[in-house]
């Protein structure tokens, strides 16, 4: 009948009850319960669902609660929580989302605050702030937050070293390390050394081969427990104290290490951590721009002041000051211009005076003076002309006198005197002409008298006398003609008699006597 099947004893002479985990609802053989159902006792005529938060055990003769990080509906089996959801206790019938500023932890058993520089608006994972925004520290005093992290995954271990890790995503300072619940299945616990190491590298021993011949360990390690040596209840660590971790940052991997010194294998069933942490930077639901004069730091969890020579405003990042502007201090929200007579230095952190020979009359850079002007001192707002008889020196830092033979006007540089003029002293503002009977010397620095045989009757140069005239002295303003019977000598500096056969009248040149005439004396 239902709940039984024919005894498979070879003679089929009786019925036997269906085993737990199986059923029979007609006159056929017993069959296994469906994968999502169980039968608790022998002789079942049907199988039952475990109900929300549970699933059939391996033999389908009972129900196990779903582990943290899992859930089940009333008619289903346990399954992992969907992405970005969690369950924090055994037997969950649904999974939950984390609130703003948090995200689901790695084993989907709870929520972690977003790291500094990250944010979440809720029901999703933490995201990094945009490049020009940050999450700022909470201005309130540090607040104690109790963290509970569970590693529900069993770990089979043999001889040697085995490790299990719990990762914590919250940063802060441990205020009170509360306890370490631990469950290990092993037939001779004195074979085991069990240590706990923090992300900072601090290690204490929970067990140190000190559990006697007891099998299994189900207990909680706490500094307020009984001295070590028992394998159940609230127990003190074997070597070191949980308070050794106080003051450290819990962020990172916590490592449980099992050293099995003999050959008997065992199972780490589960373990967890519970601690109070002072948290100063809470997860945030939004990022904010940095104040003017600053920009986000490398991790987007605070703002750094802009360096001198940079600026920022309107929530942007620091950038170089524009051309011909500067910022002289950290945290500038704008760049400034230099006043007349100065310019921005090469690092754009301040102003420097224009050098002599330069000037600046506005908010731009220093410029060289025009060719015919100078600036004598630093910080000039304009250049000046040197004045008549002067010109700028090579560096345009002062004025120098024009040399002899040169001149300058009020707005020009020194130049050579024009042809047939001279200047006889330094600093001449004009050049002069020579009087009649003289001319300018080759260096144009003075006048010299015309040589005998030459003359000058105006402000020009000395000229040679014509062929029929002469001058016998220096400085002549005109040339003379020779008496009759004479003519100028070859150099034009005097007169000589005409030779025999020649004569001269008032034209001053000896000429040969006409045909059939003569002259007989010199």
C-alpha cells in the first residue's frame, strides 16, 4: 500500500516501509523525494517542502537552514543572493539591498561602507567619484560601529598548514575586538595550532595544542573567557589577547591558520569576527566638488590645495595660470597680473621688475626699449630718448656722448656728419661747415686751410687753381693770374717767365710766337 514497497528479499513475501527521504503514494515501489522536498520518517506517502529559508539536507530526510548569503522560497532550494543583495543570517527567505553609501560585501552576508573616494546611491555597488569630485571626511567625532563578518564555508584540512580568510572592507580604528566564534571538527584537538593574523601583520594563537584529547571545538574566543584548555564555551586565546588588535585598521584580509601536526584530517566548519570599530569616514551617497583653490587628491577622499603658479575655481582641477599671470600662494582661486614696470617670473609665482634696457607699461611682459631709447634702472614703465648729442649705449642701459665727427638730434642715434661738415667735440647736436679758404679734414673733426695752388670761396672743399692762375699761400679764397710774359708754374703755386719763342698776355698762359715773329729772351 502507500508508504510501502515489496521487500526485495528474493521471495517477495512481505512489504517494507519506505525509508526517510523516499515515498510511495500508490502500489508501486518507493521513490526518492523531488530535489526540493523531503520525508522526515519511514513510510511516507508524500514528500514535503522545507519552507522559506530552508532546503532538504543531503539525504532528503530533513531540512537545513540556508547559509548567510543565500535564500530560498517556500518551495525551492537555497541559492546565492542575486548581485548587489545580501542575507546576514541562517534561514533567510529573501535577500536585501544595501542603503546609500554602502555596498554588499564579498560573501554577500552584509554591507560595507564605501571606501573614501567612492559613493553609492543605494541598491548598487560603490563607484569611484568623478575626477573633479571627492568624498570628504565626516566632521563629527569618530563613531563606534560593530562589525560582524562570517566565513560560513567549511574547509577540509589534512596534515600541514591550511588557511581561511575573511575580508573586511571598512576602514577605521579597532576600538574593542569583541570575540572570534570558531567551530572545528577533529578527533584529537591537541594536534592543532590555530592562529589569527590581522591585515597589519599582528598574530595571536587561539589554540596551541592545548585542547587535550577532546574531539571537536565549538566555542567563542574572548579576552573575558575562561583560561584556555577547554574546547567549548567562552575561552581565552592560548597565546596573546584579542586586545592586541585594538588601534589597528580592520581594512583588508584576516587570516585564520590551522597547523595540523599529525595525520588525522579535520574540517573547519565556520568562523567569524566581531569587533567595534571607530569609523571617521562613512560611506557617502554622493561626491562633492572641491572648494575653489583646490582639487581632489589621488584617492578622491579629500582636497589638496593648488600649488603656487596654479589656480582652480568652479569645482575644477588645478591648472597653470594663463600667460602673463601668476599666483603667489597655495590655494589660489584666481591668477593676478603684474603692474607696469614688471612681469611674471618663469614659475608664475610672483612678479619681477623689468631689467634695465626693458620696460612694461601695461599688464603684459617686459619688452626691449626701441633702438634709440634707454631705461636706466629696473622697473621702468617707459623708455627715454637720450637727447641731442647722445645715443644709447650697447646695452641700452644709459646714454653716451656722440664721438667727434658725429652728431645726434633729440630723437636719433649718433651718425657721421654729412659730407663737407664736421664736429670738433664729443656730444655735438649738429655739424658745422668750414669758411672760405678751408675744408673739412678726413676725420670730419675740424677745418684745414687749402694748400698753395688751391682755393675755396664757399663752404665746400678746396679746389686746384685753373691752368692760368695760381695761389702762392695757404688759405686762399681765390686764385691770381700772372703778369704778361709769365705763366703759372707746374704746381700752381707761383709764376715763371715764358721761354724764348713764347709770349703771354693777360690770359696768363705762355704760347708760341706767330709765324715770322720771335721773342729772344727768357
